[in-house]
């Protein structure tokens, strides 16, 4: 287009912006990819807590029976833990 044609049409910046907005409204935006979670958040937190507790119990069993001289079932007795607390506090 020549300058004369542009002046005759009186194309302003605002009209160009309005046309672009109309084009954007008419065009459908591609939908964003939505992540579908296999496990809900509350189940993830519950699994994390259960795995943490299991690892603590397994670590205590390995530490008491494997490294130490105790029996694996003794880890679950209250007397064992009382004895460990007494040693730490030095009563």
C-alpha cells in the first residue's frame, strides 16, 4: 500500500489493535495439556508417612539385630526402648 492509500483509509493504531483483538477472539486457542494424577495428593502423603514409618522400623531392626547382638523381635518390646533411654539419660 502506498502512503496515499493509508492516509485515505485513516488506519490508526487503535483500529489495528482492535482488529488484532477480534482475530485473537475468533481463533481458538489450543487447549493446554492437563496433567492427570495417578494418585491423589492425600494418598501420596499417606504413602509417604507409611513408607517413612516402615523405614524407621526396618532401620531399628537392622541396627539392633544385624549390627548389634539382639533378636529382631526385641525391637518391638517396651523394655528394650526403656533400657536405651536409660543408657542415653544415664540414670
